[in-house]
């Protein structure tokens, strides 16, 4: 009987994910993917800033242009605004993919990945709290989530 209990304990310990270390590879892969996605997000932000600058210059040109050239400038401005809309959609998709990757891990590893890849500005614990509480229906679950988020934010 003692041997059976010892074997059972050994199996439980070896099956525990945090003890066996099988999760480490997934953690590094997720970190690499998040870094790549963050780089792409930054590139999109840079392009978006450049287009906003071009729109500002085009607006000044529009105000000072001849009436015959105003329609041409207005077309270019509307084209640039549509580019900004498509860039915003791409940014939203990238953030969605990042959230999917992060949601595969427990909260402590999720927070660790966010800190290591420097995604604090994109993933705020307060925003996560707001989205999670909107999905909850019971008051107890909301109170529990609020306490957990405040505890995580204060650490």
C-alpha cells in the first residue's frame, strides 16, 4: 500500500506542468511571436504617423490652393484617410492575436510575458478587468475579479 501511494505521488509530481518544465518551450515561442507582433505593430504606428503628417500638410495645401486644384487634394486626403482606416484594422487584428497568445497561459506567466516583451502600454490590467467584468453576470464573480486585478496592479 505504501509503495502504491509513493508511485501515485511520483506520477502526480511528474505530471504537474510547473514541475516537468514542458511549458518552457511554449513560453519562449510565445515570447518570440509576441516580439515579432509588437515589432509589426510599431511599424504600423510609424506608417500611421507619417500618413497623419501628410494629411496635415495636404490640409494646409488645400486651404491655400487654387479652386481647380482643391478637388485633387481632397481626393488624395480621402485616400490617405482610407489608408489610416485599413492600418487601424491591422492594428486591431495584431492586438487580437496577441491576446489569443497571452490567454493560453496562466495569469502569472501572462503578466511575466507582458513585462518581458514590454507590452505594458498595450495590455493594461485595468482594461482587462473592465472587459472581464462586463462579461460576468454574478456580483460575487465581479467582486472577486476586481480584488484580483487590484492585487495584481498593486504588486
